[in-house]
């Protein structure tokens, strides 16, 4: 698990640090810039993750094929065609939302920057999806070092481009929010084409058409995609709800989400490794390995999140201070820092369980659990606590804790049934 997970951890941390770079640079530029990208990314991510979820089906599906002793190199071009079609749909969807922004009740000074950021981000979708597709494809072969090393390199490239375009350098004027979007666009295309070149150098491919492959990707990926969408919409709707009160609350939600996402990248990487190894074991019908990878991976994820939660509770002021010097943001974010470590522990458990579900191609339960937990519990309960009991952002995070606990319970019950059934089928 660690042989696969360690490079993915490095890459996932790199990926989130690219976002952290945006947050830090935006916070240093101005609170308005910070608030604008917080609202814009909250909206864009809700659309963006639909395609990412579908693309995430590539590695577990191809790992199952490998376990069944099938050749998987022939799925290179079909995977790219699939991701580029998704990129086109996603970019058009983002552009379609832009005219609605003035009617969503945000502060007037933030509307135009939000729209500008969203338009440029829509154009970057093709590079982002190409990178995600090829990363998943290589992951199915357990080739994880170069793709994730590339992500680490792009952390520094992104910071450099952010500084140049946001604050200005030489003949390039200070572009603020637009500069952040341009930097992200350049980095995403660089990552996508770098992986494409790597694949052509190291592998040979032939054109291949298999409609069954597309159907299987949609069958496995659609529940994953919708589950991710449900979760992202829940988190980002908090930024939108609170952003209507004040841009400061949207900025605080973005800051807190950035922090928890940094630690989440570790169990997320372990979950990817679980999906690959469990997928291979499932294809090979090896119940012993399937159970062992499931148990060990889940334990690793939860233990890390316990450690992470202790760090966040112990040094909240120092950690928030890495991202902002605004005293108002400190007052909003620090109380939440004492709540979300509990959420993190449940989150580490649920993402591991989700990895097992992807590996055994049982992804509908993930969709069902996410919908019930986030939209039947988290958002209604959090909204009640935030606005009727005056807890504001902290209220929403209490709701998220309740949702995460319920989410884990549902998946554990379903997986228990599956493992009992699988064991009965053993020779």
C-alpha cells in the first residue's frame, strides 16, 4: 500500500499546495481578492468535480482488468477521448453559470472578479482533465512516482506564476484575481501535456474503440462523480451561504477547507492505493488480499487523521496565521478549528471505505451515503445552527461532523454485508 500511496501522498499534497499557494497569495494581495476567489472556486468546484469523479473510475476499472489478466494499454486513447468530452461539457457548464453571478446576492464589489476568475478557469478545464485522466491511467499500472513528482514541481511553478501575474513583474502589470486564474490555467496545461509526453516516451499505443469500456466507466464513475459532487456542493454551499452574509465568512470557509484538505490528502492517497490493490484482488478473486488491504489501509488513514486533529487543536492560531493577517478572519476561523478535527477522523474513515467500494465496483452505496449524510443531515442541521442559533460558520461544521459519522455508519454496514457474501463464495 505504501509503495503506491507514498508517491500519491506526495502528489496529492502537491496538488492541494497549488491551491494553498493561491490562497496565500490572494490573502497577501487583499481580503477582497481572497473573498472573490473563495466564492468563485466554491461555485466552479461544484461543476468541476462531476468530470473528475467520472475520470476517477479509470484506475479501479483498469486495475480490475489487470487482475483478470487483460491487456490495458489499449485503453489509452479511449480514456483521453472520454476525458476531453467531459472537459468540453464542464467548461461550457461553468461559462453558462457566469451570467447568474450578479443575481446570487454577493457584495457588488466581488461580482466582476468572481466572473473573470470563473471564465478563465473554464478555459483551463481541458488541461486539468487531461492531467487527471493520464494520472489515473498510469496509476492503474502502479506508475505513480513521475506523475506525483510533476505535481510537486508545479507547486513552485504555480507560486512563481502567481507572484508574477498577481503583483506584477517588469512589463506585466498587477492583475489581482485575473492573475491567479491565468497562473492556474498555465499550470494545468503544463501538467496535462507533461504527462502526455511522458506516456508517449515510455509506452507504445494503438487506437482502439471499445464501447463497453465507456459504459463501465460511466457505471462505476457516475456514482463516484455524483457522490463527490454532493460532498463538494455541501462544502461549497457553506461558502456561498456565508458569503451572502459577508465575504469574510466565505474567505474563512475557504481557509478552513484548505487546512482540512491538506491533511485529507494523506488518507485520500491511501484510498487511491486501496482502490488499486483491492481492485486487482477483486479481479483475481483473491479474498485474503482484498480483506487485508482493506483493513490495513483503513487503519492507516484513521490513525493519521487522529494525529492531524491533535495538531490542529493544539496550534490553531499559529496555523491560521500562515494564511492571513486579518484579525477578523482569525475570530471566525479559530473557533471552527476546534470542531473540524472530529470531522477529520470520520473523513479519514469514510474515504478509505470509499476506496474499498471503488475497488470492488460497488459505488452506488457511496452515492447513497453521501446524499443522506450531507443533504438530509449536514446542510439542514448546519443551517439551523448557523442562522437560528447564531453559531454562524461553526454551526455548519457541527452539521458536517454529524454527517461524516452517519456516512461512515452507512458504508460500514453495506461493506459488512458484501464481505459476508464474498466469504461464503470462497472455495
